[in-house]
């Protein structure tokens, strides 16, 4: 398990601590409590403090790089996670910086057309109020105004985006699969 903590030192200096207690690589692992981790790679628990997002982005970016995503895909996945977390902090927790967020990153496999493709599943969990599907609306991308494009970025970047509420927890599931280069791309290289 990994946890992030923010503390203010004497003199006003802010210190962010990140500790990793559990990191597995591509395989069946056991989560705390003995449950199968279905390829658990990393588990983060942190507060809804926006100052922690930089550390979370860094962890996601490093993991996507080591997982084998291209540089643009690493940036896209990291941006999607950042947008989703920003929405949790802003909308679910109304900006309160002391609320719990849990993020699980797992290795998954897609079975399509007799070929298996490896992917990364990111599950974001918060304890905020239930969100109605109708409230998950996106503004028209043609509208020129600041804000409101986070859901567009998330859906553009990820292969699967699913939201559900279970046992008093909001669960946002994001999945990105590693794609083999297309034949045209191989010929150019």
C-alpha cells in the first residue's frame, strides 16, 4: 500500500511524504485482507488535497512508462487521471482537502479477435455523495470558454471509462490497453 501525507514544518515549509509498502509487477498478488489483487501494481491512499496531485501524477507517469506505453499515451493517461482526481476534489468533495481518495492500478488483459492485449486499469474511489449519470454531462467542445473539458480529455485518452456507485463509494474505472504498432507505423520506423 502506498500513502501520501502532507505536513507543514516549522517556518511554513510544506513537506509531502510518499511511502510505498506494496508494489507488485504484472501478476497475481494479494491485497491486504488476502483478496486476489488481479494484477495489482500499485495502491495509493491519500487525502483530497490538491497539493498532492503532483506526486500522484509522477507515480502514474512513471508506472505508465515502465508498463510500456508510448510517450504520448503516458501523457494522456496521466492527464486523464489528473482530470478525474480534480473532478473528485472539486465536485464530489466540494474542495475539502481532508477527504479520502483511493487509487488502485492493476494489470488487465483484453481478449479481442483471438489476440490478448495487456492493459492498465485505474480505479479511483471516493466517499462523496452519489453522482447521477445525468450530472456527468460534457459541454460542447466547440464552446469557447474555460473549464468543462475534463470528461472529454478522460474519454479521449482511455479505452474504457465506467462509473458506478457501490457500498457508499463512487468508483471510476479507467482502462487503457497497449496497442501493437500498426503495419504502416512499422514500415516508417
